[in-house]
C-alpha cells in the first residue's frame, strides 16, 4: 500500500518507531550480526543496540548504513525521504530547512546523502524498443539578460535517453548524463552503454551532425536511426519525434529554475540521478519503503567528500 505524508508522521513520529521499521526492513527474518552473521543476538534496549552472543560485537540498526552516527532524529530523516520521493520537481535544501527547523548546512547534507542512495542502482539493462536521444544545456547566463551566472557562468551539457512507453516497456525508462561535450565519440559511448543495438527498433534524434557518425560507432544500422528536423520547424513527422525525452528535460529544467535555483557543475549529476530515480519509480506505490531499503544498503558519505575541491568543476 502506498504511503502519504500524514501516515509518515503518524507511523514514524518518533525515533523508537523509526528504528523498529528500519529493523524490519534490514532484517525481515531475524536480526543478524553484521560481523560474524550469527543470529544469536541479545538486545540492549536502553542504548538501542544489539550484542552478538557469538563474537561480542555490538551494533545498532543504523550501523554501516547511511544513518550511521547521524545527529539528526530519524523521524526527520523519514520526513525528508518522503518529501524527496514524492516531489516531482524535487525539494530544495532551503525548503527542507524551513519545514524541519534545521540549519541549511544540515538540510543540504541530508538531501545529498539521500540522493547518493537513490543513485546506487543495480546494473541497468540495455534499453530496447523505440528510444529517443537528445541533448540539452542547463545553467549558465541567460541570453539577453544582465543577470549573474546560475551554474558557474557557462552551460552544462546533459544527454537524455528515454525509452518510449509500450506493452513491453510500460514504464518508459529515463536516463540522464552530465557530459563535457556532444561529439560523436561521446554520444556513441552513451548509446553503446545504454541501448541494446541488437534489440532496439529505432532511435530518434534531432539533426545534430554528430548523431549519424555516433550511430555508426555504436553499431546502430542506418535504417534504425530516424531524424526529426527541428531547424525546419518540424517537430512531429508521423511517429518520428523527440518530444518524449524533451518532456523529461522540461521537468528537469522546472526543477532547476523553480526548486533548486542554483546547481553547481560538481553536483549536477547527483540531481540528475535523483530526477531519474523518482521518474522511473513514479508508478511504484512502495517508493518510500524501497528508498529506505536503498538507504540501509548505502554507506554513509562524509561532509568533506561532498565539499572536496574538484579541479574539473571549479565554479
């Protein structure tokens, strides 16, 4: 059954109930020692820890997870997780700060740790059927305006690959990638890594000159590559169009402009991963639960990792 915000507050309004739920998710059968895998466990209730009777290792339900050593109450973690799962255009750290009464630094760090868990997906299967590939540019200075830069003073390139909905692929999977250029070699790499060149029916793109050589490099036969001529103001020609992936770009840009406002090049990929995870799970009624499961499986990320200097993304 799906969960709504009121249910999150009612069912997980204190840390005791949050720990009980995390325990049920992490050990659905029986609590197991993470060190020796023994099931001979004693509870130390006053300290919210377990003691392994076999190796004497003490651990909590949050040990070795993204929640490890957190100073933020677990019920606030649960609330933010739900908000990030259910907000189609994302949720800004400033909004989280106001809603939860925490500092901006804490809210920003919290959101990025949840995004890290969302990004930790299992190996993705190659896309099949009808695929649309397109590129867009985000951030930078707005044309014709004297306003300041929104993301480092120049545009960042995002490649989008989206599978059209069909009986075989009802969800229409979406993938975004932050890239340095749209040269044929770069496009070929993403096409080769994400699309089954044997099982694909057709790949739709616009008339960017790099696409035909990219298709050749990726092993896509010419008859399976269809082009829509945007420069001639043709946007739909029969079933040839890139409107499906462009609608996903539109959602991304509304998130950047209306929700996050400013995204650095360094962290752009984390926001792209969040958007794709939420979009690809939009029909999942158990998204909140499944996201918590991914957070249990994800290792913690230290604040210094997020703020470390990156020569490639000096903004």
